[in-house]
């Protein structure tokens, strides 16, 4: 049985009591908690922490919104948008408006996560148990690092290894806001500054988290995300070593079949971090909503995001299970990865760690943990694809596309590899999300991204 609970008790209560009113009417609703009560005990702080996972699982973010932005912005002919919503269509056309509500909600949700993390971190003194405190702090910092990592990848020009990355990213906010009447106007930090915060949070999380933590983030969850961050920054030795540690020490293992890695009611053996979905909150699973056919919980586009024939050319073996992981609907072809509307949402899979280790070993001419050939053939054997006798960097990157297709990597991989998307340069203004219009209208210290 899932231990995850999706609390939505926060944060309406945080504003209560801050609005001046007549004493006779100054009555706190019984169903709400004051900020002082909400943060007075370890149990209450853990309730807030648990709610942060619920925020992260929202459809606009790790429930599929971020992944959809990456896949449609990174689409160069593999996908078709069939849906009725204008906003994802703007992703696919690479013609975004600053008032795009999907973009707005990614931004807002990330800062909701961040503020709740800051509240948790600001109230750790209520813990007497040092181990409990460390785990709570580690989970909170992992979630904040995760949120800022995707903010910087979406709202800023790409990180360029070996250069001063002074291009504007997003505001870093590390102080909690408990009083809605106190308004601040933060400016945007640089890409370097945001990445420094991400690395600080994730390294702290790694040191503080236990090796096992149920459905929540643990030490190897943080290390796996560090492998992803280092790869994005072109820090190949750090990415290799982090991925190798996860493979060797986490206790995770590849599922027996490729299909077994998806559509699971419980975490699979290779889930290093997954968002928990139940029948009570499945509407928040926008991976399923936009990628599945209507018979499996998808929208009227059936599916809204359809797979086109150019994608199939990426598979070099017709017997590869991944080449056949699709089903036909009345209006297109859907990926089977997101068929179960009640299935958990994998955020980090062990398969990605094998791909990172293979790529970085190949780039560095090393064989830490295994040879690149061994790692790639491990994934191919699991998918019943013909094994290679040798690999090159391009073969490894092609294998990455086959294994991780439609999981939110398209735009981010194009940017880190310097690969144009069709005729659009990988570092073009059109591939960077606009600062949401509501933020620009309310904060005079924000500067809009070029092209908007």
C-alpha cells in the first residue's frame, strides 16, 4: 500500500491572521492552522514536507507539465499536437506568448515548492532527533534543487561549459514567506548562480539523506539527480562517478522487461524517484492525460500528443521492444509509456544512470564500473534488441533517444549537445520560456527574456 499522502492543506492558512480586521471579526477558522501552530512540531513540519511532494507531483510540473514542455519544444518531427489547448501548441510551434498559462503554472509551482521548502528549513529547530532533522532537511533540499534545476533549464539560455554563465536565469529565493502582505521584488540571478544553488542543495541532500527512505527521496535519489546535473553542465567525470555510485550501491535494478518499468501502481525496481499516483488524484497525471488514448484516460485528441513516423526511424532493430511500445487510436499513435492513468510517474530511472555512465566513460576513454559497450548492451538485452559488437558516442546517444523517448529529455539533451531543433539553433530565443507576464507586471525588477 502506498504510504504517500497528497496533502493540500497548505498554504491558505499561512495568510490567515495577516489581514487587519476588526477585533470582533478576528476569528481564526477552525479548519485552518496559524503559521505558529503549523510549524510548532516535527509532525507538522513533516506534514509541510509531505505537501511539497504533493506540489511537485502537480500536473503542471513533475506530473507531466515540465516533460511536455521539453518534448514539444524539442520536437523536430517526431510528434504531432492534436489537442484543443492553445498553450501546448505554442510549445510545438516554438512560438510562445508571455501570457502562456502552462508556462506561468510551471513558474508558480516551482516557487510554491521553493517557499514551502524554505519554511521547512527555517523551522528545523523544533526537531530533537538529529537523524530525523537531517532526513527532513535532506528531502527539502533535494526538492528545492530539483525545482531550480528545471527552472534554469527552461527559463534561461543553455549553460556553456568552461565559460562565465552570466546570462539571466531565475530569482533565487531562500527566505520563507509567511506573511502575504510582505511583498518583495527579487531580480533574476545568473545561470551560474542558480546552478551553484542547485549543486549546494543536492550535495547537502546527499550527505543528509539515508540510504533508504521508502517512497521519498534518499541518498541515491540525490546522487542520481547530481549525475543528471553534472551531465547537463558537461562535467563528465563527476557525472560518471555519480551514476556509477548509484548503479553500484543504490540497490536498484533494471526491471526484467522494458514494459515492467512503466505503468506501475507501485515503484518498480529501477525507480530511483517516482511521483506516486492514486485513483483519488489521477487527474494530476498529465503524462497520461496528454499522451494516452481516450480509452486509457487521455484527452479528446486521442492522443493529444501523437507519435509520427520519423520517430520510428530511430530504432535499428524491428524486434526491439521499445520500437513496438506504441498503440494505435482513432486519431494517431500513442506511446505505451503513459498508458495507466493510475500508474506512478517515474522521474529518475536506473536506465538513465547506465546511459550516463556509458556516455561519460566513452567521452573520457575510461571504463569505470563497466565498459560503454557493456552498459549499452545491458539495456538492449533487456529490450530484446540485437547486441552491438562496438559502440561510438553517436551510437550511445542514439540509444539514449530510444530508451528515454517521451520522458522529458528532448529539449534538454538538444541544448547540452548543441544540436539544433530542425532549423532552429539550440540556443535560440524561441527555445527559452518567457518570464510569465503576471510576474513581469507585478515585479519591476524582472527582465524579460529576449524575443518576448
